[in-house]
C-alpha cells in the first residue's frame, strides 16, 4: 500500500477527536490499515471509492454506529462485521454483493 498523503493523515488524526471519518470519493482501492486503530470512531464513510473488500480488522471498530460503503465494488464482507453490535446504519447499496455473512444476523440494532 502506498504511503498516506498528508491530507489523509490529517483526516485520520482529526477523526480521533470527532469520532467521524469521511473518506468518500478518494479513489481508495483498500482501506488504510491505520483505520483499524481508530477504536473511538462512531461514523465511517467510505462511499464512492473502488473498494473490493473489507479487512477483518473492521471488527476492531466496536464503537461504530454508522458505516457508509455505497458505490464501491465490494463483493464479500468479513465475518468480523458481525461484531459491530452498535451499528444502527449500514449502507451497502451499489456494490457487487451476492451473499451476506450469517454473522450479520447478530447486528440487532440495524
């Protein structure tokens, strides 16, 4: 993965205090690994990128209440997504999903 741009590093740093991270329309093909360390995030917007999948590390973001992944190319989801029990909003529209992991059934707040 290429080094993070200065602007992206600043967004990641700001999200530590705001709890929100907006990385929509950044041309991302993969989620920066640094995101998995932002355990205080409550809202994550990765819409309108070119993501093909999500890392299982997404499950470390246990405080997330909202994830926007619309308009990507995601074809599968990690089982770890089921551990995000505080999720109340998950937008997966306009992706290439054909099946959802059974663990999604554990997201009772959706």
